[in-house]
């Protein structure tokens, strides 16, 4: 069989009729066997989260947001097809009715389980619309459902991959499809349990989905299509003069993802590194530009500092109530509690009598429960609305420019990385 390629298009690349036409032109520009992973269109995931959270808070259906989301998808359908598409119009109505039914029958079920059930509809809606559009332009393909292929456990919202069964599913059910077609279309972000429950791989997990397919298919390479020219040394939302990396080692990409570089999902790189599969980050706005290559090279080209901002951070400081010290046993108990609440620590610092952790801000009711659990043994202080600044390959001038006039709460430095937790 010919070499297989994997490509992933995010929500911004399929957020309108014109964007979808652009994706089809990219796919038509080069003939090769490929699996294409799609995210939900535009802000669909956010809308579905809003619908879910409204229901959990009010025990009522948020029909307003449902109508907004329905109209959004129907407007894309209207713009992309030359004639009325009754099938897709009905499909949208039936799907949102199914969402309502699932919400009404979810009372008493764990929030995370219901979250995965509801939010995963976004990818299923998007790929169905795009598949029908591909049919209309005679772009031969096969639509498959990732929740039937990507096998996971039932750790809802952060499901763990069953690599052996997933690989068997891909080899047995995906690879044979290339006999009749060069293009296989599927969803990012979602998987499924043995009991056919839908799961998700973590917010922005479509990149990881693409890496899973690439690993299991021994892909020639993986391309992640973004709305930027490649991997930049800073987020354009915060910096005017950003620069693009031409080539980055796997190890450095993993570090950048770990510290919060939003362009790469943290779990994406390792499966690719294990099989030396190159990753290209390219712009769907300028598809002929080379983008950034992530591979087994020895060093980053060009060498320059990287700047990463993580907003909406919470600092939790923990103190013993008695005269004891913070020791390994205390920290182990705290980490078990953080794991139970699904909290990923972004920065930590301890002294003899205190232990401080910084993490992405969680809902206030969840934070209150966490503090209550800790308060039985410890005294607690916390701050919200903080920013974590990370500089890779820092120098003093870079640091001074960033932290000037900032109220620094925590500062940490290693040989290559400097981090500052600051008040906004």
C-alpha cells in the first residue's frame, strides 16, 4: 500500500462555507492517501458547553443557545450548497432534539459523563455537513466515526487511550478503506468506551486524535493546519512582533506544549516521536508556505526565546494548622486530592511550612469543595485572576521587558526556563 498521511483541521479552518471550500481545495491540490481529522465548527463546542452548564444550573433547556447553534450550522449549509439540502436541514433539527433528549435523561448522572455525551455532538455535526459537501463536489471519501475507533477508558473529559485496541481498530477498520478511496474523514477530540459511551480526550484534544491515527498507521507525516504561519515564539494575541520557528526538536515542542503553548496539545508530540513521524504546523490561509517542522533535529532553528502566557490562573497556598512541617506525606495526600478533582499543576513551590500550587482556574463551586476538603487539615489562602508567564531560553533583557511594573507573586528559574506568576 502507498504511504499514508494524516492531516488535522481545527475549528477555525471549518467555521464558514468559504473556509470549508478552502479545506477542499487544499485536499484536492495534492493526490495522496490521507486521514483527515476535523474539529467542531467555529465556537460549537463553547455553545454546547453553555447549553450543558445552563441545564445543570437551572434544570432547564437553554433554547436560546440551541437556536443560535442551529442557525449557525444551517447558515453554513445554506451558503455551501447551491440548492436546499433537506437531508442536512432535518439532520440538524434531529441532532439538537437528540441533545435535548439526552439532557433531560441525564439527571443523576455524573457531570463529566454527560459533558462528553453532549459536547461530542459538535464534531459529529461538522463532519456530517462536510462529508455531504464533499459528496456534492465529487470528492471521493469515506466518513468514519472516531468514537467507534478510538478506544478509551471511562475517565470522562480526560479519557485514557487503550492503545492496543485502538491500533487494532485502525488497522482492521481504517486501513482497508484505502483500497477504494484516498480520503478518510473522521472526528478529533472524541473516543468511546467498550460500553459504547462517548468520551473526550481533553479540551483541544483533536491534535492528539491526529497523532493517534498517525502513530497507528505509521504515517509518513502529520500536518496540523492552523490560522498562523507555523509555530511562533509568542502568541500574536499578546505580542505584535512574533517570529516563526523553522524547525523544532520533539523534546522542545513537548516542553513548549507542557508550559502552555496553545498551538500544540501537550499529548500530541510523544506518539510521533516514538515512531519518528514528522509534524508540520502550517497555515490553511497560506497552504503553500512551509510552516514549521517538528522532528528529531538536534536544536531549534532559529534559536530565540519563546514567550508563553497562561491567564485565568489560581494560586492555592496551603499551611499546616499545627506546628508541623510540610513533608512528603502531606504532598502525596494533596496530589491525590488534586488528581481526584482533575487539576493539572502548572507551577508549584514549597517551603518548610507552606506549599503553593498554581493551576487553571476551576469553577467556583469546585474550588470551594477542594478548599473544604483541604481545610480539615490545613489553613488555606488563594488568589484568582493571575497570569503565568513562561520564557524558554530566556535572557535578562527579555525578562525585564515582560515583568516591568508587574506585581510578581512567585518567581522560578532553571537553566532554560523562567516563570513568573503575576497579578493582572
